[in-house]
């Protein structure tokens, strides 16, 4: 069994770490547990009633574990892993693989494969456990594991149906304020006016298209900011907004694993805006979406 020993970041970060390790577990025919998924476990049927957030998703109690129980387990695993690291017990009783910062671990590499197939449980501690090859190979099982509950799925479907009505192209816009005001000294914090200007450039590049926008944001957007643009706001629910973005024809926003996951899940192109006035080719992006359909 592979056990994810600690959490890193918010929802998008957690999904990518979890998803890549699901792909590895599928490849090597082993089980995976992610007790550190804690606060996001109730958002997905595959994890909602499973204390250990296991893959494959074995039958679990119908009643979801209380939050305190999830937190206690996650903390115990994290502290136990730290104790093993400090005392140098990296190969017994568990096989501990720990990476720091921007260090990475190749999940398709022989070292990890050997550990995963070994007799001891593997504890992973770190952020960049990755294999793009395995992630792509097992993408369908990763997507299936993170399917939404029916109530949220229906909410997304209704929202997208409204947007698709009388529209040729639906563009997803992710406006991230909040923590991005200070993240990297506000490098990716763009004003609402800058987003509106970028959206008008998209419309200008698609002159023969009826363009509608899905705006998902943690900022308060006044009605006048997007004057002249056809804009629909997301529901404001963390996964409904993410999975609605996944249903658009293309996405724009600051670098974020939130839209990165939406792009993966919906197989739609995302343009990460390194600057507010970054150049792009909306027509080429639309052609890419059409070709992939």
C-alpha cells in the first residue's frame, strides 16, 4: 500500500498529488490511502464515507466519518512519518520516500516502482510525486475517482446548459483574488478591469462567434465591470465552479492548479496568464478544442 502522509496546498494541489499517485497505484496493482485529504473528502462520493480515502474505493460505511476523526488520523500519520524521518528509520517498518520543496520523485522510475511493489507499505511525504506518462495512461480511472455527487453534477449541467443556449463559444474565466493578493508579492493579482479587457480581446479575436463567459471568482464582481460582455457567474461552490470550467471551450486565468485540474478533467485548453496583457490566439484554442472533441 502507498500512503500519502501529509497534505500540500488547497484543492487543486491536493487533487494533482492524489491523482498522480492513483495512476501509480493502478500501474503497480497496489492500494493507495490518502488520509490527509481530510477537508475535501466529503466533496466526492469515492472519498466521502471512507476514513482513509482509499483507492480502489472499497465499500465503506454509509455514514461519513466525522471531521475530528479524519483530522486525528491525518495528524497521527503525519507525526508518525516525521518521527521515522528524524530517527532515520526510512526502510523499516515502512518504506519512507520524502522529498522537499521543488524536489521531485518520478513515479514511473525503477526506484519508486520497486518500493511500491515491495513488501512494506510506502509512505510518501512531499509535493512533486509525478509521472505525466502514468497520469495520462490512467487518466480515465483518475477522472472516475473524482466524479462529483449527483446533486453537484446536476447543478453544473444546468449552469452549462444555460450558457450553451444561444452561444457558439463558452469561455471560462478564473478570477483569483484573496490569497493571490500576497502570493509571490501579488504577481498574479489582476484587477477586474484587467480581466474585462482581456475578455474583450477574446471577443475581438472571435468575430463570427457568439461568445459567452463563465466567470468563477472569489472576488465581488459588480455588474458594470463586464459591461457589453455576456457573463454568467459560477455558483460559488468550490467543486461546481471547477467542474463547470471543465465544460467550457477554453479557460483563462492566473497560474493555478485549480484551473489546471479543470483543464485535465474536461480535456480543455487553459491559458495561464503570466501577465494581464499576455498575448494569446483564441481562434487557435477554439480549433484545438474542436479537434479534440
